[in-house]
């Protein structure tokens, strides 16, 4: 597959004559943990980006997440050049518009949603987006666990509908899962693979199945960690140490669950248990339910399996 950032001028000219248009203008709906990270990497790769949120407070939070992360990137990228490091975040932020106006999706080559993991909310959102865009716009979801065909169920543009599953923290995680449904066109798929590569990700493909590749393996592993702790086999700390030092994982299952968000993991599992009751890998551990009920959602809320200071871990 071609990397758009490395195509030759001749190839680019041929593409422009043949009507091929790559994606350079992106709207991200939902500027939380994931949407902010996606907006950041898209803008850093030169895209014009809109971040669309429900209120000013959420927009400010998104801008703060992106600014902080860009400053961390800059500190590494320009170790010996403090003036370049200082101007990096403002220069990338210039490429991002923060807005509550969903109407801005109109001119976008790609509209990607990263809102709450809820099927009805995602379907409703895409209904509105379809009314505001033409069929030159590709529609994509960053869902962790819902099948793309279900999100696209009421769409009139199923050939333009796909999954783009990023990983947290987006600026650091190299992977992007690109998911086609049976109705996604080859042209849509190719454009998304090219776009993913152009923003610096390594793209893999999986059928439109629950959890795609990573979450189908990762989430049942996190569940097994919690069940092991519930049985009293080992403490959370020892399980985390064991998986880091014995299996080479960067975080143990409890650190990772807190990092992803316990609410996100609970949503994923509840959906899978409901839709695939016969799959023994899909169970909701009681401790997970209890922590979420108590508002202990992990790093983002200040506590989960572990406690974090105000700034988070
Ligand atoms: N933005 C920019 N830079 C960052 C960053 C961020 N959000 N996070 C880390 N960095 C960079 C910084 O340069 C940082 O140095 P400073 O602290 O001096 O700024 C450097 O990385 C080291 O970071 P940390 O000391 O915090 O820790 P680390 O070396 O362990 O790296 C990590 C952090 C990359 C998150 C690593 O622990 C890791 O890979 N953890 C596993 C994450 C994972 O598995 N993610 C997938 C979750 S599943 C998912 O996302 C799918 C789903 O649908 C739920
Ligand atoms: P989050 O709670 O941090 O952010 C969601 C944001 O969407 C919130 O800021 C909320 O205000 C906003 N929002 C909700 N409805 C909206 C609407 N109609 N219009 C505009 N904004 C709206 O959640 P997150 O962790 O960023 O997850 C977002 C999506 O990405 C979910 O589908 C999740 O499953 C998926 N995902 C999460 C992770 C993770 O590690 N957290 C990883 C990969 C994928």
C-alpha cells in the first residue's frame, strides 16, 4: 500500500488528473481522550482539523489535552532547540478549529466520531452528519467494540462508511485498525489506509467483528486479571508486576484498565455480553461494575483500581 506522504510529484499529478483526492480536511466529533489525540496527530501531519464538542467546557478540555500532549512531544522532538520546542504546540494548534457547530463537517473529506460508546447515540449522530455532507465525505467510527455495520445500519452511504480504531494514547500508539464492512467500497478503504499511513500510523485490517483484533484479545485478558484478583489468587500490584516483568507488557492489566477508563471497558463488556451471550470470554466482573457505580473510572477520575493524584498518573 502506498504511503501518501512518500508519493512522488509525478504520482500526485497523475492522481489529480484521474480525479483521486486524498483526505486533508478532517472533522473529529467528540474531543475527549481519543478524539483529542486523533485531532492532534491529524493536525501534526498537516490536515486541517475541526474538533466538535457539546459545550465550551468540553472544547477547552480538549484544547488542554492537545496542548499538554504537544508540549510533551516537542520536549522530545526538539531536545536541543528550546525555541523550536516552544513554537511547536502553537503551530500545530493553528491547524485545529474547536467548535460546537456540527455544520463544519460540510467541507470535510473525513468525519470521524469518537463520542460515547453507545450504538443509538452514534447512529443518531451519523444521521445528522449525513444530512450535512455530500457523498464525497467518508464517515468513520473509532468505536472500541460495536460492529461498524450496526452503526451504519440506517446510513444511505454504506459504501463510504468504515471503522478507524485508534489506540490510547493516540500520539504514542503506532497502530490503526482499518475496518471495512461488506458494503464499504474499495475506494473508501484505500483512502483510509493511505490517510492512516500519512498520519504516521501502521495500518492493519480486520473483519467487522466484535473488538476487531486488539480488543478481542486484550479485553478478555483484562477480565481474567480482575477475576484472578476477585478469587484472591494474587493482589492487583503483584498481577501488574508479573505481567510487566514476566510478559514484557508496558503496563499490567489493572494499570491499563485504569488508563483506558473502567467505564469504557464496562461499556464494551456489557455490549458483548448482551449481543453474544454464548461467548464464555465475555463476562462482566463484579469489581468492575462496582468501581464504575462508585464513579471510580480510573486515571481520568482520580481513582480506579489504584488512586492517582489530581494531575493523574
Ligand atoms: N502524549 C505525548 N507524549 C507522551 C504521551 C502522550 N499522551 N504519553 C507518553 N508520552 C511520551 C512523553 O515523551 C513521555 O515523557 P515525559 O513524561 O517526560 O513527557 C514519554 O512518552 C514517557 O512516558 P511515561 O513516563 O508516561 O511512561 P511510559 O514510557 O510507560 O509510556 C505509554 C507511556 C506509552 C502509555 C506506555 O506505558 C504504554 O504503551 N502503555 C500501554 C498502552 C496501551 O496498551 N494502550 C492501548 C489501550 S487499548 C485501546 O486503546 C483500545 C480501546 O479501544 C480501549
Ligand atoms: P471520552 O468520554 O473521553 O470522550 C467522549 C467525548 O465525546 C466527551 O468529551 C463528550 O462530551 C463527547 N460527546 C458525546 N456526545 C457527543 C456529541 N453528540 N457530539 C459531540 N461530542 C460528543 O471517551 P473516549 O475514551 O475518548 O472514547 C471515545 C470513543 O473512542 C468511544 O467509542 C470509545 O469506545 C472509543 N475508544 C476509546 C479508547 C480508550 O482507551 N478510552 C480507545 C479506543 C477507542
